[in-house]
C-alpha cells in the first residue's frame, strides 16, 4: 500500500507551529516557520511568526525572537506579534530590549 504525501498549505503549517509553541518545541516551530516562508500567505505567515516567537519565548530564546523580528513579514507588526516579542524579552530578563521594542513601535 502506497502512502500519499500531504501537501500542507500555509494555514495548516501555521496551526502546526501553534501546536509546537504550546508544547514548548521551539526548534520544530522554527523549522515549520521556515517551510511557511515561501508560501507567501501574509496572514498565515503573521500567525506562524507570532506562534514561533511564543515558542522561542517559552524556551528563553530571546535573541532568536528578536532576530525573527528582522524578517520582512514582521515589518507590519501587530499587537500579538509585539506581545510575543515582549514575552521573549521578559523570559530572557531583557527588559531594556523590550522597552526598545515599545519605543520603536510607538515612534
């Protein structure tokens, strides 16, 4: 019996990233996020990026979270994305960087 490979769309990948974030599996979340990038669905990419940042925050990978904010999709940062980035900074005791994020968003 042959098993068919599923072609996952952006929404399915974003949902899987959310599951990884809930399970504190930041490495897997990051790998899935890399797969999401070329699909080009902006809303799914924002959801996936937010979930990836949350997974990184739970693993105190604040440096990675801030690096992800440098991606083109993060340019239109929404409240959920900003909150996830601030949580990553807080988890890493990087309150100064959190303030910089808030000042940058307000400016």
